[in-house]
C-alpha cells in the first residue's frame, strides 16, 4: 500500500502582473510527494520552479489552486517547510555556528540549547572545527553545508532545496550530493529539490517531475527504477544512461503526456 501524501499541490496557477501585462508563470500544476521521498523538479529556466517553491513555502499565494501538507492547506502560511535557496544567504557578520543556529534563535530557543543541538551536527556532517569561522573563510561547498544544516535545524518534515549545488564545481558537487543523501537517509525528511542537472536528478531522486516551459506545469513524473545506495560509478551504468536519455527527450519534446515509469 502506498504511503499517504506528505505534500500535495493541486491545480496551482500563478499569474504575475508585470508592466501592465499578465505573465503566466505556472499553469495547473499538480504534484504529490509521499512522506520520506526524494523528489526533484527539472525544467527549463524561467518555467516557474522558484515560483512554485515560494508558493509551497507560503511566501507567495497562488492565483488558483491549493497546497496541502499532511492534508491541511498551507497556502499563504510561511514556516511549514524548511526552504533553502541556491544562494547560501549566510549572514557574513555571524560565525558559521551562529548562522546555523539562526532558525532556532528566531524560534526563541535559548542560545545554549541551540548550540548544544548544532555542535554534534556540525561535527558529524563535516563542519567540525569551523564553528568560529566566518562565511567568507569557507569554500562554496562548506557554505552550502552550513546553509543546509541551518535549514535542517529549522526542524520541519519537508525540505525545499532550490538548486543548492548549482554554483559548485563538478567534484565538490558530487561530494555534496553524497553528503545530502546521507542527511536525507539519517533524518527521513521529505525532499523537494530543484535542479537543472539531469545527472543530479537521476542520482538523487526517487521521483523526477519534468516541467514544461513557461507557463510551467508538470509534463511527466518519472520514478527512478534504481536501488539505493547509489554510487558515483552508477552514473555511467546503462540504466542511468537510459533514464538520462528519456529525461532529455521529455525536456525537449513538444507534446508529452504525464507518464509514470517504475
Ligand atoms: P525558474 O525558477 O523556473 O527559473 P521562476 O519561478 O523564477 O522560474 O520564474 C517564472 C516566470 O515568472 C519568469 O518568466 C519570471 O520572469 C516570472 N516572474 C517570477 N517572479 C515574478 C514577479 N515577482 N513578478 C513578475 N514576474 C515574475
């Protein structure tokens, strides 16, 4: 029996008014992610992926449609999900530790308690020894680790990750992907992940939603039929290559109906 949906987006559309004209960013978008799954969204630039994340995060209201978490509508309600943007947005004047505990502080958790929670996580997930460093002293990959740990400590069941590794070089990216999979498997979060990179989507995801060009809607949902744990060598295996070609076809095709492969 399949698990209940953790997050469900139903008939979501978004029209922006720009210089007196309407810009349709999203049209009739539907998706449903079961608890604990890793789902990625891929699509062309400007197809409305960030708009969808803003709506799910409650930072923007849709023109039509609904978003539910555990069956309850969260439209316009900020704070239900953890949301990490591509740019790490670490505060340059705070140490890495103080950046990581920011969400806890905002929620009124005493600093000593927040620090007690953050330190073991920093140690376990590759930031031990960097507590008193400032963001500018860290590499791009380390900063993304810090930003993700901060999002994790916000303690929400759902993580929205908008191209978190987009600006990293290939080598760092692969180690960050493995690092993220470790966190995902340790914490059992439901993840929605935006990426431009098909390899990355196949390597990380249980399900991949392919967006159409703007106004964005889900063109296809693909379930990745490859077991875990996955390894870097898998990226060149025939099954991965097949998936990649299929996704490329979907991204470039004009008229493709939603389908499911499992
Ligand atoms: P993606 O994340 O897929 O690159 P976005 O969600 O950022 O796409 O944007 C989708 C479309 O909506 C783009 O054409 C963008 O210019 C437009 N758009 C996004 N935000 C706004 C806004 N606040 N006002 C007007 N147009 C916007």
